[in-house]
């Protein structure tokens, strides 16, 4: 049964879901209409043609990435919270982030998170060049981890793998280290360890 009431935001939300789950190539007006239980003409009426829809999706993604809000009582906790929120947002929508990048809006997308970091670094007493370098260090840490995760996900199966390469002798007779390196990596835990160390090194005393 065809729907009679539909909003532009519903169209964008469904389009974003299709892109996140299946990639931009899966986003056709006909498939989107089917997902929403409406006519293709209704989709055109709300968002225009496919190119206009993609532009609107990019703008929506940029807007969502600007909704990061710091939490925590200390400057350290609040800076870490911004980085963790950015990390989660990037991981949740890789296909949409790629669309933003392709349209040359990456820097604009990151600006709200950078501004949030600036505010927290100022509150911690860091200003000028050290504050600017801290903002970029945190941003590069987040983006770098996301890119490494993506690369590992896409890489072919390794022979031998880490589980076969690490033993007590390889690890200089440190069995606990060997067991840990032989096990699959935990990206979220590694991100937290590295982020906590980085932020501690950047903030004043």
C-alpha cells in the first residue's frame, strides 16, 4: 500500500540507512521508494533528483557530525569524550563520510569537533600553538585509528597470522605478551589506551 504522508527527513533517514548498509550504489530512487512504501514521484517531490538527494545526505552527515558534546568533570575526561564521540561517529557511517570527503567538505565536517576540543583545551590552560597542535594530534589519532581498522578489515587473510607468529621465544620469553599479541586485536581498547596516553601527554601538568 502506498503511503500518503511523508516528510523530507524521513526520506533522508531512509536514504542514509541504505547507504550505510549497502553503499551509495544501492541508493536508487526506485529502491528508496520501495523502502518507504511510496511512489517514486513522492521522493522526487521531497528531495529532487538523485544528485540533489546525495547533496542533502552529505549536508545531513556534516550536521550530525557537529552534534558532538563533551562530557566529564575534568579537562582530560572532556577531551577524551570528544575524541571518543568522533571515533564512534566516523566508525558508524564510513560510506557517508566517504561521500562528504568526495565533495570536499571534510574540513568543514571536522570543524565542530575541533572547536569543542579548542574550548576544552583553553579551559585546561592550553593556548596558541600548543593548543592547535593538541587539536590536530587528537584528530589525527582518531582518524588514523579508523583508517587502520578499515585497512585491516579489507586485507586478505594472512598466512601465517599473528596467532602462528607469536610464541614465547618470539616475545623474548614473555608468555603473557605472546598470548596477547597472538589473540585478535581489540581496536576499541587499543584506541582508549592510546588516546588516554596522548591526552595525558598534551595537557598541562
